[in-house]
C-alpha cells in the first residue's frame, strides 16, 4: 500500500550570526499499513522543520526535489512529492520572527498580522489558505461505546478511543493532503456522543464528505452532525465600520453546493436570522451570495454567519463561514443641567454657576468626549452607564446674546461625532416662574422641568404654566429591569416576531381571552404597540422575520417617512418629534373582521409620534401581496378598539383609487391596513341589456340573410358586387352563430362543463371568423379606393377570403385549445362566464382573442380613414361652394355610420372596458354601457346601416315587394273575373 506524507519547511532569513529555518510540506509516497481499502490510498501530512545557514537553502531545496525514495521504520518505500514552503522565520537567540509564505495563513487567534514574533522553542506554523477543518459529533449507538465515558486514564477508555480513531482514520486519511484526525472527548446525551476534528490542507469535495459519513454510518451504527470551515470564503469589512454606513458581506463557496444559505447574526443576547428587509437585502452574483446592510447601527455588531445546511438520512452536514462585524457605535445622549433654570436675584452683574451633565448608556465603544462652551471638564462613571459633566457660568443680563449654551460631543473610533446641545434657560430678575416644590427646582413660566426617576429608569416631567402654577406631573418611569429590556429592542421584536410565526396559526385561531370580549390578536396588537412606543428605538430600522420597526425624526416645518416591509408611511405634520412605525406580518389574519364583503389585502402597520398632534395626516403606501382583481373595490381602515373591528370612518381614511390602488390617506394615528372586496362591482342591468340586444340582433341577422336571398339576383351584377355581398353573407352568418352561442351560454350555472366548453369554442371561432371577414371587406374597400381602374379577380379574392375568414381563426382556436391543457376549465375557459380566461395583461387565453381583434380593428379603421380622405379630395379646377362642403361632410358622416358596424369598429370599446376599472366611477360605467349596447345590438346596426342604408338594396326590396303586390293584385283581379264569368 502506498502512502503520501506532507512535510513542512520553515525558511529563516538571518545575518551571518543567525540561523535560518524553513518549513515545507513533504508529500511522501510509500508503502505502509495505514490503508483504508484495497482501492484507496491512505495519505498523511508530515511537518519537517529544517534550520540551516541561509547560503544552503537552495541546495537543500534541490536535494529535496530530487529525493525520490527513503526507507521508513517499517521498511516501506516512500516518495517525496510537492515540496511546499509555508513559513519562514528569522531566529535570534531567544525569539523567532516568522511570516507566512504566499498562499498560506496563520490559524485564527495565533497571529493577527502576517508577521509575528514567537518564543524560539514554540514557533507556530502557517497553513495553506485551502485548509479545511471538519468538526463533528458522532452519536454512537450500542452498549460497547459506554466504555468511552470512563476516566480518560482507564484502559477501557483508551481501548474505546483507539478503536474509534482507527476506524475513522482509515477512511479520512484517504483524502488528499490529509493532516490529522483527533477525537477531542465524549459526552452523554441520548447516546454516547464523540466529538472529533479533521484537518485537511486542501479543498474537499462535499460529495466526498457525504461518502465518508455514509460509510462510517454503516461501520459504526451512528449518526452525524458535521460542520466544515474553509469551503466557504466570507468577505467581511475589517476593523470598525462607521455608524449608519452601508456594509456589504459576501459568501462564496469554493465548490458547488447547490444549497441555499441561511444568514445569522450572533450577539450576546442570542442568535438572529437575517432575511430580506428594509435595512438588509440578500442578492446573488454567480456563486456568491451577498447581503447588503443599508444602515448599520450597534444592533448589527456581532458575528455574521452564512450556513449551508445539507440534511441527510445519516445526519446533517453544515458548511459554514463566519466573520466579526465591528460597528463603531454612536450614543443616545441625555443632557440636563443643574439647576435646570438658574435664577438671578441680585441684578445684571451676577454670575450663576451651572453644571451640565451628558449621560449615555453602557457601551463597549471607547469614546473621546469634548465640550463646546466655557467651563472645566470632569468625568464620572456609574454602573448604569457613563456620565460626563462640565461647569460653566451664565450671566444675569437679559440683553446678552446669544443665550448661554453648552454642548457635549462624543467621537467614536472612526472619528464620527454625535453632539447634544443644551440651551440654558435663565430666570432673569422680573421673569415669572414657579417656585421650587419638593424635588422640582425653580422653573420658568411656560417651560417644562425634567427629572430622572428615583426608583427606576426614565424621566419625570412637570410644566410651569404662564400663570405661575405647577401642572400635574407626567411620568415615563419604568422598572429598571424592564427598561434594560426595552433598551435592547431586538429582544422585544424577536419575541413578538416568534409569536406571529406561521407554525402557531392554529393557536391564534383557538386562543381568546376568556374573561373579556377581546381576542388574543387585539391584546397582542395593543401590548406590542405600547412597548414599541416607550422602547428606546432610534436611528433606523429594527427587523425580524414577522415584526419590523423603523423610526425617523420630523422637523419644525415638516414630518418624515418610514418604511417597514416595503410599506411606506409618511407623517405630513410639522414637528412630530420621533415617529415610530411598526409592521406586523400575519397579524391581519387573526384580528376580527366583521365585514363579510371584504377580506385583508395587506399587512398591519402602526404609527405613533412623540409630540401629540390633533388629526395628523398619515399617508400609507401598501405594496399588495397579490394583485387586486379588476373592478374590486378596496377600503383603507384603522383598528377601532371600541368596536373591536376595522373602521374607515374613525380616522377618515380614503383610498387612492384604481390609479394608486395601494395608497391610503388617514387623519388619525392607529393600526392601519387595507381591505379588498370579495366580489367585483357589477354594471347594473348589463345582463338584461345584453339579452334584449342579442335577441334583437339575432332576429336582425336572420332578416339580413333573408334580404340577401331576395335581392341577390337584383344587386349582384358585377364581380365587385358579388364579392361584397358574399363577404356580407359570411359576416352575417358568423355573427349570427356567435350571438346564438353567446345567448345560449348566458346562464353558465345551468350548463354542464362539456356544453360550456362547446359554446366557448363556438364563440371563440365565429367571433374571430367574423372579424377576419370584416378585414377581407376592408381590404376590398381599400383596393377599390386606391386602384379605381383595376378589378380584383373574383376567384383569387374569394380564395384569400376563405383562407383568412376560416383557416386563420381555426388555427388560432386549435392552437389555443391544445396549449391550454386541452381546453381544460380554469386554463382555456372559465365556467363562471363560459368565456375565455382573462387573468391580466397578456395573461390567460383571452389574449388569443384580443390581439387578433385589435389588429383587425386597426386595419378596418385605417380603411375607414382612407375612405374619408378620398371623399375629402376635390378636383383641382373646381371652385368649392358652401353647399358642396355640406354635401361632402354629410357623405363622410354617412360613410362612417355605414362602415362602423360592418367593420366591427364598435368593439374598440372592449379595449376601453379592459383598460378602465369600475372603481374609477362615472367614466368607467359610461364606457361599459356603451360597449354593452353597441355590441349586443351589432346585428341590428348591420341590418340598418349595411342593408337598409344601401340604396341598391332598398330599391331591390321595393321592386320585389312592388312586384309581389302587383302580382297579388293581378291574381285577385283574375280570381274575381273568373267568379263573375261563372255567374
């Protein structure tokens, strides 16, 4: 059996008095007993450290390159292969100054830079960048493994340890550039669990890891959990990252995994899953998976990991990469003065000493604190945080400008600053004020005093009125433990998000408050809203899978805008202070909805403002998770706690309409959502108008065919008239069959699926056929108008017409039928209307009717325009008169009226029906009524314009009925004469 062994060289740079050491990997190929099977070669890396004079380095390298075989203790042959330099050190009398060779690195925590100094006797070594570490837990089943839980010095433990090590090493040592396998220890769970680590100096294919684990599962009767490091490369910004900056982190697998990674952030208070949100965005670029954080705060500080889980029958393989994301923090500063309102008592020459205090919460950031203003600086540290103070003196002359102020400035490690300024309000001689009372000091009239809470966290407020009277105290004090929780909103949001998880849906539906009329969802919404309102949430977004919170600060002249789960909330109110917006996924499904006509259309969002305003304007833009069906009304609502229901009147909410369907405008702060109607709006009396119109049209079309039979011999004298009347007959016949099919399928619920499908096919084919025949007619009209002296051949034109009129529609219908699941219901047609499917623009089988119809109507309108242009043309030498102008206009109008029905131009209203939404109001209804009336009565319009409107047909009919009348009179006269003769 052959064996590869790796060696390590360390090269030492030195002067003449120093030695050089160089470490290389020696790949030794030889025969020994460490084999896994007859087919596989067991491999082992050996590390060789050579300490030599600098001058002999090249000679040693050449010797090793040519060193092909050597004898080992077991008399096996080995071959040196792949000499690799990894570490070079300069050795002094006591220390070694070492650095890694190219394509090599230190093990984490050994050396923070490329060059480090070590004690001479304990030099660390560099390893290849491709080094892979596999750590794992093997759950061993069977009593024989109980020995592994004995004392490590016992023979039973040693025997169990060695047997397991031998079995595992025989398999793992076959990996290329295998370094070592160690079994760290054993623990007891439901079974005996062995904890092991494998190191390999090269890339290991995931399939090889799986194969080894599958073999070990059989050999050991065990299951595994394995984690690899080194197969995934992670790019994380080094050093502290500026606060509120944009950060990009990427994970790139070195091998093909075909797995989707999970991103996590590990902090002191737990592990949080990173998903797509307003602040985090996951993207992919080739094999790399990237996460972009738009604005990082202290809540993003921690260990970021991307994990690829490969779950198998034998256990789980986790491919993982991690990196530390260090954020340079900026504090939230609370600034006060002692006293808050220095009071002057002895005139304008007096000076009052004021101590200004800036307090921040505990932080690992090492801030540099500076002050702006006069005074000395001092620094105090308390257990609850850090307090910085400075003293200054303010004058008592009210004419001094500007007012006295002092600011504290905190600078972080990347020189970002946050500043908080306190304008000191002085009570000058003669100013109105409230005298000190209890713990409240003198306070200027019209101002509010602020004190820290005695037995908790937060502040107390008390206002001095213009009448020099103290108002009631307002407290924001909370328990210190609760305040600490509220300070870290991640805990609140994580818990709130977990409660809304989809897996708890049944619990939401079954659990309600037993002693009140409030549902669990109502109590959840109220509680979380209050917690978020009082929690310390500043400087951007906090996102969890099901709850997302964003904050912004308004200005004195305008409000601000937040975004949660892609829902945009704008508060258009001046000076709102801090605006907090929360978004809740899935909650809308659990809140009561007492309106049976509407259902939820988006998530729930809630907004609060720091400075209370009466009737603030709130604009919300909801991205709809599913498209609003056409003609379905939407309703903007807020949660009415008194009625335990959604209300659109409580906050005066208005919907943006079909043109801005996700938009809502409200005059109230509450929880918002948008509801969508379950049924679409209907055009009143549309069915009645359709039935009457179709009935009249069918009778009119039958009459058209009868007229053609009557007048055929009288009006068909030329090829052109033959062609025209033939086309008329086919248009009339196709429209007749299509209208009959439409009327027969007017009550879909009474029809079986088979009959419904038959009528859909008939309508689809014959309406298309009718339109193609109208196009044949328009082509003939264009030809006659443009080529006056050229007669089109009857056979050629009719052949083309039959091809367009029947073959083209047949192909369209056949292909549509076949490609839509063989004409299946729900794909080709809908049983609800017994007509083609329309699910949106160019979606559904309806577009195979709409597109050909649109093209044909366009061609027909073009033909009408050609006719109108030709009618406008006048002979060049003919002087126009008013009467001739009026005659031309009448002729044009007559042509338009006559050609519109037979050309099917009235169907253009159908496109308007598809384009407009009934929620738009009057115009939408007017377009729908126009389409219904004109197209239901198309047969009647054809009769009136094409047959009764053509003089030759009227004359032929008049002649026919006159001849019939004369024949009848002659027959009556003959019968009368015969009767007289008999008498």
